[in-house]
C-alpha cells in the first residue's frame, strides 16, 4: 500500500493517526471455512470469493498494473461481473471513470557518487539506493549537490517542530529519517507516541522537501519504523511509476525522490565524519537543527513519459426510497504488474493485496443484487486504480466524485483481507474516529467477535489505503478486518501469519493464489461489511465523525451546504 496526496494534503498532515507464509493445513482450512459458512450467509461465501480471487490473481492478469494489458483485462472483468449482476453504470452511463495519470519510467544511473571528504563513496542502484522523479523531463542531473541531514524532515507548528529551521536547501539534497520523531527512541511524549502521524509517511517527507525547494530527497530505510523490508522498497520504487497529471509537469517536485538503505546511510555519515546513531538520537530531541554533511552527491536519472487515463470501475444499485443518498464500498484493483524476477517468478499477482478486496467487493455486490429486499439508499461499488502508486484512483474520485460527497453516507473499504481463516476479532484501523465504530461493534457481536483498535499504529495503516482519500474530504470511512486472533489457533498464530506476510510476501511475486488458502475469514469480513452497509442503506441518519476527529469540521461544512441547498429548493 502506498500513499500520495497533493501538496495541500500536508495541511491535513496535520492529520494525526488514530488510536489507532501464510500456509494452513488443508484439513484445518476446510474445517474453518465450513464453520464460517454455517452462520447466516447473506449470500456471501468463501467459494464465491475464492473464484474471483483465483481469477484476478492469475498470471492471465499480469499483476494488474495500470497502463498495461493487465489493466484492460482487470477493469473489463470487473465491469462484466457488475453487468451480469444487473447493476447500473455510473451517472454518465459508463462503468468506468477515467483517471488521468502520467507514467514516468525512470532509469537511475548505476551509481551515486558521494565525495568531498577523503575517499569518495559509491552507492549501487538497488543494493544501496532507489530513485524516481515526478518531473516530466528526459533527464535529471545532480552534480555535487550538497548533502544535508534534516532529521525527520518535518515542519509541524502544532508540535513546535521544524527540522528545516534556518536551512536553505535550494540545490541541495536532504537526507531524512522515516516515521515520526520519538518512535525509534520510544519517546511517547513526542508527536503521537507509538501511533504514526501523517508526518511520518514517506509521502509527506517528499512533499515537504519539495516545498522547501530541495533538489533531491533521500529517506533512510529502517525496517522497524518503515514497517516493511528493503525488498518492498526495491520492488515498489523501481521501474515505471504513476503520478497525477499536473499543469507544471512535476516542476514543483524535487528532481530526485529516493531511499537509501540503513547500511548505506551509515557509510555515508561515516564518510562525512559523523556518527549516524548519534545524529539519529539528536534528531529525536526538540530543538534539533539540520546538519550539513560537507559532502556532494552526483548522479543522474533518465526518463520516458506518457500521459494516459487509467480507470476506476463503478457500479450502482439504486435505492428504493432515497436513491440520491449513497453507501460506498471501495477496494483497489491494481497491483505491481510484471517486475524483477524473484525465485524465477516475475509476475506480482497481488492475491491478498488486493484481489482479496475486489473478490469481496464483487461478492457483496452480488448479495445486494440478489436480495429481494433492496436497500432504501443506493449502493455504490467502486474498484479504484493506482492505490499501489499512492491512492491515485481514490484521490481522483474524492476530487471528482461521481456522486455528491455530502450525500455519501459512508465508505466501507476492503484491502488485503487475511487468508488464514476466521478471526475472533475485528481490527478497526482508525478506531475512535467515527460512529462507524458503533456499527462495526454491533455487526461483530452478531458474529461472536470483538473489536480491537489497530495493534500496529506505528505502521501508519490509516494513511495507506483508499478509505483515507474519502476521509480526507469528510466522508466517514471504515477500514476493518479480522487480524488479531484466529478463531481456531489464537493470537500467536495470527501474529506469526501477519509477520510472515509482511516479511516474505508483501509486494512480492509470492503473494499469489494458493489452493490451501483459508478464505473463511475473508467471507466473514465481507459478510460483516455487507450487514453494516445494509443497515446504513435503510437508515435516514448519517453517521458522524466523533469529537476530536480532524475530519469532523470538513464533514459538517459539507452537510451544512447540503441543508442550505435543500432549504433554498423548498425541500426542508
């Protein structure tokens, strides 16, 4: 999962995080799946989810990368399935929303040369660094660009924190740390303690470096605060990248946006006569000031670009009484496509991430379509593009909604559903933000489950999936699935499965469909989200953000505008 927001999002970055392999024995999987399906199914089943998941994650779909033949196959499959169910297209008569993007295929030089003190240091592409650019120009050259350590690269007035204080970075390359101040040294008095804020995300660090005028920015990768290994960085930030189209063709962005390994960073600091650990410790203390390293960076990037439109896929089940009010279900259809081979496999199929969410979306749509009692509000099913490239499809939808945001009741998002069986818990990412927590609690209790907040808020999941794009514009959003305690095998088993997925399969070719996947948990999660949507679809009220949520004011302003329009039209 990756996140991109336009520079204005940094104001919301003032956003705070909320309170926030995989193999089972065949016999156990069959038993657990069967147990999950003995409850009232509402038309949701592991078999239906499995059929869609297996197809979408097959090699036929070439890893579902936008702007490839895999996109065409994927969006046509989704649209065809929606048509078979008798669902209506979007308001313009199409099942597709065009999402204008630019694809930049970046080829970095094989090395970065760091010089200025003693023996030059040479960093190797992929082994030591990765680099991309958002600028639509054929070549980017850095020649002896001065290197500066800017701590966490954060400017946060509400925390009285400014890592760029007194620093002019024009023409320079800033080196910054991932996550928030305080996380590495376990200082819970800084920022939100264990829970990552938007300031901790790589997207914010790129945005802030660009606002400061830096020529380039390098983030130091460290597995624990990043929450994923270097292999994920290497696979995600190499080859072609997608970005929103901009009038300035990316000129306002840093020329080079990259990452360096922790080992490479330590060697770089050593070449500067500095101790990385000491400077990292200093960067975690209030009053830190940036440190010029006395080194220059020389490297280059060459690019090819093309501007095209990717597609969101949308389908609607009109409401019987209030068709102009909408309950939204979202899941991203895209993954990483065909890339560098790992153990002889070059197709990044993305079975869990996120064929699972799309399969659940299709099954939920089928359940609504086949239920004789239709909901009073309209149900919208939205499969979005470009999540892996930074929430691009959902961000575009939020900026260009097909249905009015102040008439959108809620967003129920599905991403990377667990494939290791039914769970006792329902883990809510962003717990405490909105009244949707109460809907989730009631639905979980129907299934004999309990609610827990995200157990790894330091990983920033609240900012890493498409619900955030809707929350960003004020729509209450729920991102929840079973994750914490297996019904059959307990908490330790669930933790081991989660860790194994993150370490071995996330954004790797090994995230592919297997016949021994236990899909009972996916079905249970889909059934729970179906029931929440069913309840929302028949109500007359709108769930609200809770006091203290940074999204509450945005929503209230939006709803107030809707009430004014109704009053003006004589519909009060």
